[in-house]
C-alpha cells in the first residue's frame, strides 16, 4: 500500500493505556522522527521504552512495539505506541503523527489492508471486526471460532451438498443418453432441497443468538422521575463493577452501562424520567426516552410503591408487549399506595434499592426473557453480522424459489437456476465468489483500527 | 495473392473459408486431401447437448454446418426435451459418406473460394506478421491473413497398444514440421490426446439382444432456413450395449498393455471422454458401463461403438468386444486408437482468435485445444469473420458469454486456457436460459447482418419473425378466456383445472400444465411452429428469463471495466505472485475476464481494482 496510516486502536473510554497504531511503508521512519530512541536498526517484534517528543517538549512516556513486515497483521511494518497519559495526550500523539506524514485510517482500514495484502480471508476479516468490538467472553469465543473457521466449515458443508445436487443435475443434462446415472427426479430434488432448507434455517436461528452474543442486548429502564431508575442502574452496575459512561450529545442524562449475565453483554440504559411537561428541553428528553424504550430488547418499567400510577404510566405500560416488559415496583420499604390494574399480566417484581431487595429477581427476569440459558451451551458457529445474515437469507429465498419452481412443475433447468444462486450467495459469505461492491461494503462497516 | 488462406479442410476450416468467401474475400482453402473435406473421423453425429446449440449459432451467423447436417442425417432427435427450454439440443446421426459429399459440393459452389491440395509445413513470417504459407514441396503461397485449422494433423501420432504410428486419421499424412516452426516463431506448443472407438461390421452384430434407440417422430432442422426434408418414420436406429464383469476383468488384466497405462503416450486426454480403461480404473465400483452402437452410413456397413475408445493392442480389443452381449461374434473393421497431436496454448490468442505473437494469423478448432466438430465450426466461422474484418480494418466480432455458446467457448479458451481437449457443456454457460436452441437466430442474426454474412433478405425474415412474436404475445394478452359451458367441458376433458375468472390467454399460458396448443381449443393461433414455440417459452419462463438478462447486464458492467493495455502487473505489489504471473501471461481485456482466470482470486481482483482506480481512475 502506498501511504502510512495511523489510528487510536483502543476504545476512547477511561483506561490506563491507550494504543496508537501506525502501519505502512514509512511507519518506522515516522515514529522514529517523534521518538527519542531509534527504531530503524532494532530487531522486529521487540518493545522499546522512551518518550514522544514535539520539538523539545515531551508529550508522553511510552512503550513502543516494533513489528516489521511481513509477519504482521497488515503484512506491512507496524508500530504500536502505548500511551499512558489519558485521552488528551493520546490525541496529541495522534496529532503529531499526522503532522509528520501519517494519514488517519479510515474505519476498518487496518483490516482492509490485511485483507488486500492477502493476510486474511474475507470471513476472517469480518470476524476480526467482531473480535474488535466483542464485549464479553462469549462474544470473544464466537469471534475466535469464526476466525478458525467453524462457520466457514458449516457453510462449506452446505455448499458441498448443493453442489453435489447441481453436479448430478448437470450430468443428467449434459449426458442425457447415459441412463445408468442417477437421475435427479423431482422427488429427489424435493427431498434434498428441503434438507438444505432446514440447515439454512438452523443457521438463521443461530444468527439471532450470534447477534445477541456479539452486540449484547439493550435493556431500557423507564419510568417517571424519581422512582429510582438510576439507583437500579447503579446497583446493577456496581455489582458488576462495570463502567458507567456519559454518552455525549444526548439531551438530558441518558446513562448506560454494560453488565454480563451468562457472559452475554447486557447494555442497561437509564432514561430521562417520563412525565407531562411544558419545558421544551425536557420534552426532547422525554421523547428520546420513549424512542430508546421502543428500540430496546427489554423494557424495565419502574414505579414507586408509594405512589399511585398516573394516566401516563398506564398509557406507557400499554405500549409494550409482555415479551419485552418487566415491571419493577421500587421502594417496597415505603407504604404501598400503588394499585396495579387487573388487566396487567406482566411479571411484577417488588423490591427496593436500599436494602437492596428484588434485584437478583430482576436479573433473573432479564435472563428468562431472553432465554439466555439456551444460548451459551450451543456451539459458537453463529452468523454474527448483518451481511452474513443477509446472504443466508438470500440463499434461503433462492432455495425457496427453487422449491416453488419445483412445485410449479417447472423443468429441472429452471429449478436449478435458483439453486445455483443459493450456492453463490453462500459462497459470498466465505469469499468463494466475487462481487466488486462486496469489499467496500464490508469494510465500511468496520470500526476504527483493529 | 490471396486475402485469406485457410489451412485445413475440417469443420473449422470449412466454416472459416466459406464465411470469408461469403464476405467477399479472395480465399484459398489448402488441405492434405480434397476428398476428406468435411470428413467425420470420429463419431458419426452432429450436435448433442450444447453442441447442437452451437450448430444453430453457426447457422444463425450464416455458416454451413446446420444446413449440410439437415440434408445428410439418418436419424435426429431433440435431447432433454423434458428437462427444460434452456438445455434442449438437437443431435443427428450424420451419414459419413453423404455429409462430406454435400459439404464439398457446397464449397465448390462458393464464390471467391479456391481449393488446393497440399501439405503446409511452414509459414512466411516477416516482422512478426504472417504473409503466407510454404507447402511440403517448397511452394510459397502469399496471403494477407492465414487461418490455421490443422485438427489432429500437427505431428499426429496414432497409438494402438505399444504401436506408435506417425500420421493423422485414416492413415493420412501428418504435418511434420509446422508445429516446430510455430514454436520457433515464439508460440507455446502443447500436446493433447484424443481417441476413437472400434467400428463393427453390421452383419456380425446381434441387434436382437440390444435396446433400440429411435429418432424423434417430430421433424426437426438445425438450420433456420431449412424445412424438414426427411421422413421421420424412416430413420435409422441406434442400440444400447453394456459392459460386464468379464469385460472389466479383461481390461484390468491387460491394463499395462494399453498405450496410456503402459506409458507409451505423452498427451493429455480429456476427462469427459475417457477411454474405457480409464472408466474401469476410475469407477471401479461400477458394475457396468453403457455403450452405444451407431450406424456410420447407409453406404457401408461400419457401426461405431461409442464409449469403448481404448488404446489397447488389437488382440485385447478383440477379447473386449467379444465379451459384450450381442457382439460375441463381432467383426472389428477398424480398431480403436488414441491419437496425440500438437496444439497451441490458447492463452496466446485474442478473443478475436488472432494470434497475440504473430499478426494476421488466426487459429480455430483442435489447434486451439478444443474437441468436437461443433466447437471447431463455431471457432472457424469466427476466425473467418474476424480475418475478413481485420482486412477491412474493422473491429472484430467478439461474442459475449451472454450472446452465444461460441462466446463462452472462446472466452474460456483465451482466459482460462486448457490442458485437455475442451468440450462444450451446458454447465459451462452461466446464461444458458438465454443461450437456447430456439432463439439462436434472435441472438445472432443481427450480428451476422452487420458484418455481412447474413443477407438483407435473411435479415428481413428475422425482423418479420420478431414482429410476429410481438404480435402473438400482444394477442394473447388482449384476449381472455370465456368461462362458458363449452370451454368448461374442454378443461374437464383434459383434466385441467378451470380458472376462476376470465383471465387472459397470456396468464393462462403461464400455468405449467397448459401449453400453447391447448389454447387453440379456444382461440385461433395462426402462426408457424417456431413463433408459437418462442412465444410459449417467453411467456412461461418470463420471470426467469428477465432475471437472467439482468444478471447478464451486471456482468456486462464488469466487462466494460477495461484494463489498460500498457498495465504493468509487476508494479502492483500486493498482487499474489500466481495472479501476477497469470495476468501477465493472459493480459485480460476487462476486469470481468480477469476475474474468470483460475488462480486469480477475489483478493487479487480487489487489489487490481484498487490499483486501476488509483493509477488510471477506472
């Protein structure tokens, strides 16, 4: 590749160390020019201590990992700078690199280079992306398994089944005079196609779990102001020693954090209290809360044991179906004034955050809602990203069309057309067929750096 | 001084010289033996799956093969009739005496064409440009372009057991030096192998124990311009024969005596046309292999034993043949043999079939690594057309993969090369629903008209056909089935479910159980068979056909992404070394062609695309 790129490759949260990564033909030269040691003559795959300097000013005390190509992730020279001074110094280091001839990497560009340089195949490239953003152990296992190719194997085996039928049909077509060869009859086709259909269904079923493992699930806590939403969040997070971050840009305080239940990432989002208001700014917050709840996988509706439900509460409760909704009645230590309408059939947990009480039940309820127990015990060959899922869906659609043609008494050459497309779609998942748009699509879905 | 010299009077040479002469070029056909022009040295048939469609395409472009086959066959049938419109294909048993005779007659009557008997042993080359040919006697004949269609005659060797006899088929003389000369001029020569089975004397065959295979009772023609000229009731039959355990044992016991397994041969044989010993070795668990007995001619008694090609010595062949049921007392009139011959590596030719190294030199047929009369004819006509266009300083005719099987054939050859004789299969075509038997004229006649191989009259006939097709489609759209007692009765009689409402005939025809003939119970359809067939296919498979055209368009976009001729693949650092080598060697014209090269994987195409974008902003 022509130029040298750099990016901060650790997440921009609070952490002890952040890493700035540089790759390209001039990676070593550029870092050398801002480092008070020398790297050029050093052995590959070694670590060096020193300082990043801007003219005479010392910016940060760093450890530098030197990896010379081709035995690197991108096959080009890679230099990784471990910065210790927090986000603003890391940004500064990045800035200096940019001033000295690096270009800021596009999202996923490191992996794109690894791919274009033939270091990794398409599926690996996608899995690496998954690895980058894996939040929990299970997600990491899933990502590693994809790199190792369990999913590849699975898809390959389905493709082999299809290609076997295709080949048999082709023989029947190209050598019709050979009556001894197995004739792929409509009955046989029907049998084979249905078998393959089941396998595709299994892949798609797994896809849901794959997505849950990779992205986690979103749990929104909603309710009127001061019913104890934030306390519930803090309790759940404290216990798990998770990090609470303020997401910038949101109107009024929407806070989220991630905990792990059965190794699945649970993103808990605390929303602004919902109430009737004339305040324009608060209105925006209220609407935002409603939007978040709408998109969440699970909604925890929190009410105060000590207060009656308002009209708005009831309206809100009616919005979510029971599959998604958990009701938590907080402040069980106070006098019960709340009256639960009889028509509400959802699970209700009563507890308080002072004792605390009922929070384990709440976690259990989340777990049950998503049937999380079923997920982890299965093997890890799930489809994990939208592109893979989309392709399997397309393959399935083609297969369904093929079955339709079969039922519609179409001749075998017509039936075969869609079967071939199904085969090609599956091939695209593992990079066995080529479509030019593909590469750009995948890589624009990548996060920054590795 | 000729404008075009064609070397070789086989199926490629015939189409090449005929079309060149038709395009008004002063053409010379040189052949080793004039009596063998249009000869069928191997199987006595024209057509077959995919191949039959090539014959139609040659005809659509103004060629001879289909027209001559129509007046020379003794049996004809439509293959894969029940397997769908995309894979239907005609196959005829051509009479091995009549076919060459009719072909020679047709060439004699071709204006601008001279025929000469001589063996060509060298080319006249000046500045990497061909200027003519030199015969075995040293005679120099000058021509502006030369088309080589040498078949199996370049250093041909006939192999029977350990016997190795230099020569072409029928004991004809071979060309001893031409392939060496081509090598000297810079071409890479490859060695290929093919084979032909025994011929059996008719009286010695017991047909009564064999299964008979008859021709179709429907009349067919290859040519779009012919009407059927035969009586379907009076066709010759073919017969099925099977190998058995005894046959297999004889072959296994004597394997080392065959030329191929004994190590007497060097050429690479085709996978799709294995010798019987190959079949026994590779499919050891198969209890029997199917063979066919086909009549070669009405004028002599040889029957062709298809599927039994071998390079075993004669005594073993006797035993093998006699082990077959019905052939216990068979008299072998010709023993099976393998033949090795030189060909050029087709990666050295352009899609126009002109040579990349020697200008104005074209090649077609087996010399390009193919097998089969039809594959040869398909290339021959393109070589003839493009040599003529070159003389007129016009762009060559390059058929796309979505235009014709001929397009697929040539693209495969010049893009992927071949290490075995290449045979066309329907599965090689990704757009076979477009490349049908029935629409070859609709696909190609316009090209023919543009380059001058199709007359104005023939072209107007095509336009008329197109008009009628459109008319009939509209007619079926505009008219609706009336649900009355009489019509109900007809549906009931045919056990076909009656539609609920008065739907159009167009919609009705989409139903799988209904064909266009059934519609004639309700509505007058006064059109020829070809029009009705075309309309039926277009309506019935409309959705699928539309999809195929869409796919073809998508590919076309990649075909339009041209790779600059001066590209230096060495400069593309991230290209895998295998891909670099292949691209350097083949120098594809487009990204689409590059993506079809084996060994060039998607990553390489991506790298190449990135490079083109960067360097040329393509």
